[in-house]
C-alpha cells in the first residue's frame, strides 16, 4: 500500500473498537485516538468466561522475500468477522531492528493492515522502551553493586546478564566496559542483545499479572559468585524498580485492522532467538472476547509453532484448535533451487513442495489440524496453484487460497471458511514434542530430530559444561527455546528446501530462569543482528509536512 493511501485511511476512534468487544471505557487507557491499553482489572473480570478457538498461523521455511504471514493473519481475522464469526488478530509489536534493517515493518501489507500503522511500527505505546530501560537498569545495578564493595562476591568472569538495545548493531555484540579508571567501575567484557531477545521481554510476554511479573523479574539469573553459587536479580533488590518501569507495558494494546475489526499488538519476542508470539495475557484475553483468536507465530513450524506448542501454550494453558501454514509459489520455487522464478521448472517447483511437506508433517505430529494457504501474488500461474492444491490433497491436508493483500477480508473468505470447518473437528489435545521431565539434552535431541529432521546433535565443550551446570542447579525440568536460523530447517542458513543427513551443533546454552526456559544456541545464530549492506533506514524519511515516507 502506498504512503498516500495509508494516510488517507482513517481509523475509527478506539472507544468504538472497544465497544464492539464490550470493554467498558473505565478499563480503557487511551494512548491518543486510535490505540489504547486495557487494564489488567478487565482481564480479572472476564477470566471465568469460556474460551473461544485459537488458530495458530505459521509458515513454510521463510525466504529473503517474505511470505506474508502477518498479512494472512490479519486477512483471516477480518474474513472471519465477515462470515459472522467474531475474531481478534493477536500480533507481536515490530522491533526497530528489522524495521530499519532488512525485513521492514510488521503491520501487514496491501489491504491487510493494522492501524495506526506508523505508530505501531515505531514507538507505539512505549513498551519496547520500557523493556529496554528495565533491562539496562538491572545491568547498571549489577555493575554498581560490584563497584561499591561487591557484598555478594560476584565473580566478574561469570556475569551472564548483558545490556540491550532495540536496533541492529553488530559492533555491540562484544564490548568492554569500565575503561575510565577506578572511578568508573572495573573493566570487564560485556555485550548487547537486541531488545526482542531480552529475557525481560520474554518475562513481560509470559506474565499475566503484576505479581507474577515481579516474581519472574526476581528470578533472573545474573551471575555466579566466587563459590559458583547462582546470583539472582532479587538479591540485588532490583525487582521493584524494574516492575515500576514495566507497570504499564504489561497491559495489552488494543488497535484495529484496516476494516475496523479488533486486534491486539503486544510485546515483541523474535521467533528465531525467542518464542515469537504476542503476550500471553493478550491471547488469554482475546480467547474470552471472541469466537476466534488468530495468533501469528514467527517463521516456520520449526521455530514459532514448535515453541508455541512446547513452551507458550503449555505455560499459559492455551488451546490450539487449528493452524494455518502459509506458502507462496515464490517460496516454493526458491526452496526448489530456482534462481529465476519466472523460469522455474516443474521439477524445481516439486522439490520446493518437499519443504512444505516437512511443515505439514510437523503440525501433524503435534496433532494440530491444519490448512495450507497459498498467499497469492498477481503473477502466480494457474498451473502452480493447481500443483500446490494437488500436493495438499495427496498429503491429506486442507487447502485454501488467500488474496487478502489485494482484496482485504473479502479475499480471505475461502481461508476463513476452511479454518472454521477444521477447527470444529478438533477432538483431542495437541501433542508436545517432548515432556518436561526429559533432560535438556533429550529435549534438544527430540526437537532437532523430530521437527528439524536432523540426523544427530553435536554439543560443543561449552554446551556440555552448560548442561552440567543446568543439571547441578536442577533446571532440567525447564522447556527449551532453541535459537536457530529461520532461513533453513537446519542450523545452516544456506541449506534450503528439505535438507537431509545434517547435524545440529549446539554451541552454548543460556539459562532464562525468570522467563522459565533455557536457550540452546544452534549454529552461528547471534542474539544481536547486524544491518544489511543497504538497510531500510536509508529509504525512510520525513517530508516537509511531517509525513513519514519509505516505511515498509
């Protein structure tokens, strides 16, 4: 959608959107005319209501071009409302890293958008800034404690907690702090993660009350002391001030789609380095307010969907009534090895379908009824669409096209009707890939082999030391959240399609005790991305009238 068309699309006042959901104005905290936070007191009020259905939107393995998963999620929610089913889209807030980097914004595309688009893509309601501030406050308090006597005897070589910023900046991955002499604190190695990878972002996403939020903050593992005992944030007395900074950020953000249907956009965990869904409190609230909650899970079934099943839904006691697997003909050709999509052969297209097949199989193993939807582009060929449908028939999975980008909710009706038909057939619960009683090593092994298709898992010497430490601290029962490239089912971003006979290498394992999971690092994935050679930031501008241009 052009900048001009975006500016000409006027949302409805947020009070009108809240009224559709029967949210009393006393529970609404407006942030301007078109966005608002919802008081947690309202969540307490509706807790006893029955749940609607939750539909998870995932995808085949992404490509550099994007498959339109957010666009499909918004279009599906709008279309369900069109066919007489109340629906709320549940999306993550975009991070400034991808917006100014390579990927661009996260508010949909074409005629499937959430509004106010520019606000959501930029500072929105300040939640990201609150997370960044709370995180860096804890880092500052940690260094301050060491500077003024170090009563906890923290071993400066064993500090685990880094700083954070919501921008891509590879130069901040590894830094040295405290170089200004004794007055400025001791010199030591440090580093930054991007805010969506922060444990505090994960804690915010998984907490459903201020009490829970504060308790989780106190459990953040910061470092080890000289006797190898763990040191937690609560021992620094940091939890109260951090909770103050996050007091409003925990409240879900209510916005609207371009067709004035409701949407929650809240928190922003990445799926390749975190769990990649909106906040637990916004999903649980949506389930009480509508017949359908459409939840986007980042990237493919190997990342977003697996983590949603094994971590988010299990911690949050969420239902999963169905899933949508987004595919495009362009992605299928890419995974089949085509360099020129207009000249892709049938053989290349069929090879690309093998990647889609892996994701279909993953959802089947998790016992989640699924729909494959082909997100349509104007240059899609009828024979390619027919081939995808035939493949889905062969796989025994439902199929629907989606033309939401060009037609909005009307172009997503076929998908909405198909989702509605499969969601009613769900009769047994989803099946996690592993049990919480499994060892961390076994959990990693099961995900790598059952979901990624790996032949084996290699643990580096550092990862083996981390496993021993986890066992010693008795954190074996925690779920895992593997940080891995999103561009391949393997941990090698250059292995497209449906790779076989590959091994997953775990280089180290980070413990997120406050969030309640551990993060095995696979391959060369990094928790602080870098900018591409030509970042989106170079195309974004402000004209003389104060209008933003170039914001994808």
